[in-house]
C-alpha cells in the first residue's frame, strides 16, 4: 500500500483514525500513527489571552485562507527535525487541490509570518502543523482557524499530539477509544471550511466569543 499511496487512501486512513509521518524531509518511507492518547482542541475551549486578543483587534497581522497552501506546508517543515517529508508534502498538496486540505495564512505586510494547515473530512478537521516567524503569528493563525471551524459547523479539531504550546491554548488529551468514537460521529456530519457569509471583521475569538479569554500572563 505504501508504494500505491493516493489521496483517497490517505482520506480513508484519516477516517480510521490514523495518519502518516516520516523520519525526515528526505525519507522516502512513512509510517502510520494511531496514538494511545490523542490530542484534540475543544472548539468551545480555545484560550485567547488578553494580549493576543488585543493584537488581533489592533490588526498587527492580516489573515487569508488557501492563498499560500504550499508555502504554509513548507514553513511547517522548515525545522531541523521534521516529519513532513517531500513525499508527504506532495500528498497534502494533492489533497488541497481536491478540496480536502486547507491553510490559514498570517501575513505581516507582504511577508508570510505564520500559518496552520490541516485535512477536512466531514465535520472533522485534522490539524497537521503550524509555524511562526513572528511573535504570536501561529497563535493568531490558530485563533482564526478555530473561529472558522466554529462558523462552519465542525465538531472535532484533532491536534494528533498534545504539546505544552497547544495545552496553553486549551488543547487536551483523550484516550484512543474516546477519540475514535468522536471521530466516527464527526466524519458522518457535514461542515464547510468556507461558510457562507463568514466575515473576517466579525472574528469572534478575538473578543472571547469563540473561546475563553485568559489573563495575558498565562499565554502571551
């Protein structure tokens, strides 16, 4: 199956609760992962610090969607140790062309300074990776992503693993069996990453409407 891997097979894998990783950028092989404990970000529990909310309202950054998908994937892979091999990156580009993978980009002037990308299946969003080249840029990208997912009717935001950074923003860990139950329900539902009439100016998370606002000393 590894030699014949296609976007369709990859989507079936996500529906089963597994995802691919490689051991490095040039690694031609990949392995399938189904963590014993799964990271998720409850869509009603995203933590917005006061300083982050102020930064969003000030307009320090501007956000776009699906305008630089390949560049976001490349930014996420731009680190010494990465699981995003060239082969995996090509698969996600194929999924993006097919409408099953999306990116949220964050810009400072005309420079791409942060972003998030992930896979969509039913009402589940599988967050693959994010990157930041400016203070808070990845947090802003994640905040915009959560707000868009809420507006589009999503039920599950899978972060795969729980990192201290994600935990500070409200992510939690759940057992594998619990994740699989949630996943089975979410993939049967309908959601859209481009909800009709979704207004960037009505960004709810910035004012704490889509998440919990924290004191700035906690996550800024």
